[in-house]
C-alpha cells in the first residue's frame, strides 16, 4: 500500500507530529516530523522531512495560535512532509486511557465512551 500516516499529539500549548511511509505488509518508516510550540504566547513551527528543514516559522510575541490554526498550517506543509505520498490515515495520541486502555487501540464509539 502506498501512502503515509500522520500521527499528532496535541498538548496544552503544543502540537507535535510525525509522518510515516507505509511499506509492504504494513511496515512503517519515519519520513518527517515537527512541532508547534508555545501556541498561546509566542508560536513557533519547525518541521523536517527527508533530513531537511521544510518549514520554520515564528509568529510575533503575543500573537496567539490555537490548535485549529496550527492544524491548518500543518495541512499547508503536509505535501512536503509526506514527500508527495497520499495521506492514508491520521492518528492522535491520547495520553491517558485510564486502567481500561493500556495499549494502543483504534478509536470507535465504545472507546470514546470509555475514555
């Protein structure tokens, strides 16, 4: 299967991301990563793909960037991050699954209700 998976991890003032190429039999290979930092105070973006910096931006101090705006910016750099691959899936890291979810799971209505 050709394509890529994008995994995001939204924190209180950050948004981290990593892209993986899909290989034969579901194998994954990291192809890019980056993060938005200090979204509420002095937002910054740094992203790398294929060993090269593909995006580096700082917003003026005091300018806020919410998570939705960070995701929109991530969508703009996604073609470079994914190296031209089609986006097959997006995952989001959920930090606390309680005692019921102590390993990765695919999110569905049952899981959402349990979190």
